[in-house]
C-alpha cells in the first residue's frame, strides 16, 4: 500500500473518486448502464391463415388407373397448378387445376404427363404442385410416380 501512496497524483485521484461517488456525478453513466442491461420480452403468434408447416403432398392409389394427391399443411387452396417431368428432366408448363381443391385425381394422361414423358415407356414421373391460399402460397414436389401399362396407369411409390 505504501508504494501506491507515494505515486504522484495518487492522493488527488482518491479525492476525485470519493467526491464523484459522494456528489453523485456518476449517476448519469450509472443510469445509462442500468438501462442497457434491461431485458425485453417479445411474443410472436401465428396468423390464423398461416400454415404451421411447409406444404406437402400425400399420394394414394385410385380411382382406377390414377392416383389421388392430397395437399397438406395449408388452408383451403384458392388456385392450384401442376407441372410434370420425367425423373431428373425439366418441368413442363404448369396446368391449372379447376376447380381448386386440396384433393386432386391425377391420371397418366392428365396435367401434362404425356408431354413430359414423351416416348419413354413405363418410366417415372415427378409432379410439382403449387397452391395459392388466403395469405400465401406453397409448392411441393412428389417424386417417382410410376407409369405402367405402356403409360396408361399411374401409381404412387
């Protein structure tokens, strides 16, 4: 302690510190520091028409030689389009589903499938479905649908 008391200006620094504390001259900076350490809480809730999960597609067999696609995780669609391609190819033009529905029957000769597969027989077909609903849009793909019967039947994988 003796070495610090012998430093030049040590007594002046100690007096200035004590006066600052006693007179409250540091109150402004202390208040600012206190304000910076405050926390805030933010609550976020989803809108009623906003989907809880990304749009997805479910495929089931039938009726007949077709499959039924069900759009999941979005509210009632107001517009739906489907584009098809052979597995790994490029999607063709989108075809509008009318009327818009969350359940769509797709056959081997519907929604552009004959054009997308061309002369390929009994190959695989991918579908990209886009849906618009109140408050947003969603898109999902269903990959690897199987064409059989010389491209007359479509089956889920």
